[in-house]
C-alpha cells in the first residue's frame, strides 16, 4: 500500500475559506506575485505558508481552488461588478467603483496611436504618456502598473487598457469608444477599490525609454535640483503628495550622466571634451573653432549661416553684429 503524500501545512478547507474571503483581491492579482494580498493572507495564516507559495498555489490552480471559487484565470479583461455590493453565499464582497473621464491632445494621441505595421498594439512609450495625463487630470496618487492594452478597429471600444496600483491594489480600466471623429479624444476611466490611506510618495515610476531621453535632454540645460523644483511647482499644490514622476535627485543626476556616457566622453579636460563633440553628431556642423590660449569657441547653426548668406545676397550693405558672451558657460577651473 502506497504511503500518503506530504500533508499541506494548512488544511485545504481552511485555505479555501481564506481564498473565498479574499476572492475579489485574488481575482485581480493572479498575475502579480508581488501583490500585497499574498502577504496579507500569509499573515492571517500565521506565516504557515509564504506569500510566494500562496501565489503559486492560486496561479497553478492546485486542488481546483479557483474552480471552486469560480475565478476565471485567463480572462483578458475580467468583468468587474458595477454594483456597490454583491452577495456571494455567506460573504458580502463590497466593490467600490469610480468613473472618471480624461482627455488627450492630438499630439499626445499621435504619440500612442498604433503604427501600420502593428495595428493591434499602442506605440512604445504609451505608458509614460498615459501616466502623465492620469496624474495631472485625476490627481490620484496611485502607482499604476499597466499590464496590457488591446486595440480593435471592429469593436465598440477602439482601445482597452488595464492597470493596477502597486500599493492599494486598485484596478484601472481605460476605454475609448470607436468613433469616426478622433479629433475630440476622450477616455473613460473606471477605478475599482481605490484606497487613499494606503499610499505614500516613496515609490516612483521607472524613468526609462523615451521618458528618460526626454528628461536627460532637459537636464542638459539645467541643474537637477532646479528641474525638480520647476516640475514640483507645475504639478503640485500645497499639501499634495509628490507625483510619481517627480524623481529624486540621485535618479535625475544619473539620468543626466547617461548623456555623457552616450557620447563616450571620458576625458577630464574641457578642451578634449569639446574637440570630441566637434567631430560628433549632432554637434559636427555647429562647432567651428576651438582655442585653448586664450580660450574661445566659435559655434553657430548651419541654418544661421544659410540665413546670413541669403541676407548678404538680398542687401547691398550687410551688417553683422557679434556678441561675445560668457553667461552661457561655466568658468573653467584651473588645475595648476
């Protein structure tokens, strides 16, 4: 007679009753192993099962636990109940739903609308565009993690997007009606189980992709602390939590350094750095002359030369005024 297998640390009836208690939260986090709900269940079970083990147990549907709870694991856009509450046997699961509307400019729409070679997916970088719009128009401090997007020209909704909050586990569904006029661009936002008290401003959105390049280019003209103060004044009011895109000074300085790494500038000499830039795009046609004793640099854009040459051709007497400025550059520190 074969010996029975290893007994689970938590009896199956107890585990299923716990899963039934947190049915809605489990349904929304079946694809998120780091969600808070697994830690909550583990704590309620006195740590007899780790959060990772609980996630694996639910995601792999062991002992048919999801079938008993009538949870559909592979539903792409789950139908979340729109009523304020619902009765499921002995438990009463309350679902809070808020509906908002956000708008998008034509330029922002062109940044995310699918290309012809991939018509069923939004353009790369669409998450940064949507996060900026949501944070500025809804003023909700959630840290949204976008899980997927769906584009269909033949459906009632042209675009469907799903996201969840990393801190309060709220669910966000974004939809856009498939209309012939896409100039007036409006999105419907449905937020489920939003909890204000669970948020803090410690975690930020990743500074990556096109957003990192955009911020790096802005930082070339300003200090990191000045950039941060400017963005805070533009996006915040007194008493508000910091937005998720107001990055720390360490992140901003590292982002600014990435430009120097991109051009592979390793020399400590300012003259050598300028010489390197003189023969590197996009500065190749702009930096004309560099001298070290006394130091000067002549630079202008090709467009300026074209305008000046045309001016000389159209006028009999040409006058050129040159302004030598020292306010656009920092003083060179002597190493002697």
